C-alpha cells in the first residue's frame, strides 16, 4: 500500500507545445507501485489550457474546482465542480479554463499497452 498527502507531491509545469498555465501532480504512478494507471491532479490557472491531443490511452476525469470548456471530438461542453468526463482512446480532447477561480481536476491515464 502507498499513502501520501497531495500537499507532499511535487508539482510539475506542463511544458509542452499547445499548453498554457498548466501544472500536474502525479499522485499515483509506477514509482509507487501503480503499474496499470496514473492518477494525476491537474491545476490550470485562469486563461490556461491543455494541448489539443489524441492518443491510445483513455481518460477518466473528475472536476474538483472551477469550470472548464472541454473539447472532445466534435463536441464542446462546459463542465464544473462535481462533473465527471470519460475520454475514449483516440478522441481529440482539450481542457480550457473558463471560470473565475483555479481549475483543478483528477485525471487517470492508462499505462499498460
């Protein structure tokens, strides 16, 4: 078993093309024994966004704080605290901060082929 507190997990700036004002905390990952998925906390400042991307792994997302415009395929929807989102494999997706307070959400990432 692995137990920690979110405040003890290092924050990483998402420094990739197409991202703005995004930080990530890798809460659960292979380094702590999670071999099949990662659990990540995304923190997006006002005006920030993740890159528009698609890939093999799917995502399950839970919005903790704030509001976001989520693009998924040809659809755009505004999500808020308490909403959950499923993003299937190969669907183009992006999260854009559209609220007045910091956006935070939990997001899983499959790590098995």
